[in-house]
C-alpha cells in the first residue's frame, strides 16, 4: 500500500524517523536539563502522541508547575482512547529511537534513561520556524521533557495518562 496517497504531507512526516527523532531528541534534552539522569526510555512512547498530535498538544498546560495528576483529571474526557493512540505510535517511536542511537545523537544508560551526551542539534533549528506544525510539536516535546522531569516516577505518569506500561 502506498501511504503517500492516503496521508497528507504532515501525516507522512509522522512516519519519518528523522522528524520524530528530532521531536524526541528535544524532549530528551529538555528533560535532561531539569533532571540530569535523562528521560526514561518508556516515556518516549507518551511524548510522541502528545507532541505530534495537535489534539493532545493543544491541551497541554502552559507551565511545568501544573501537577500531572490535576491536569490529567481535568483533561480526562480528552484522554479517552489515549492508550490506544500510544499503541499506534510504537513502531514510529522505535524507528526514531533506532535512528537517534545509530547517529549516536542519544545514548541509553544501563538504568534505562535516554541522554544527550554531545549536543548535535541546535536548540531551535531554523527549519522549525518554517513549519507551524513542526514548531508546535517541537515546543510541546520540550515542554513534556521538562514536565516529566519533575514527576515522582514513570509509573505515576503512566497511571495518570491511563496507559499500562
């Protein structure tokens, strides 16, 4: 099946490991800026649908001081079906992470955290300003990295989002 016939250019980008990789890279880098251990490897599966889907990213709070539990309770109706959305991004996230690991842009620690040990991508690449959808996803991913860094545990995050790890 030729997906380019079925998908808009923006949707095709969702399946591009480099595009999704940049989004995840930014989230990992921003998480690491708040929590030096980095972003837990399982959280990339939440970052992708939250950052790449305008329906979810538009619901995100404006500040990382917003408790995840309170936000999730207020957004409960909008998060119905989120766990299925996470499942649909698994292959996309796996391809993006493999791409980043192959480029040595990120590393996976023995404790299961992704880290950026040598910053290879500009903080705000110029290409992002040329595409509003890319910019929104990129900024959402950075926010999620910082927000998740302040959470007490990965299990708590998954619980509040209604996703079984």
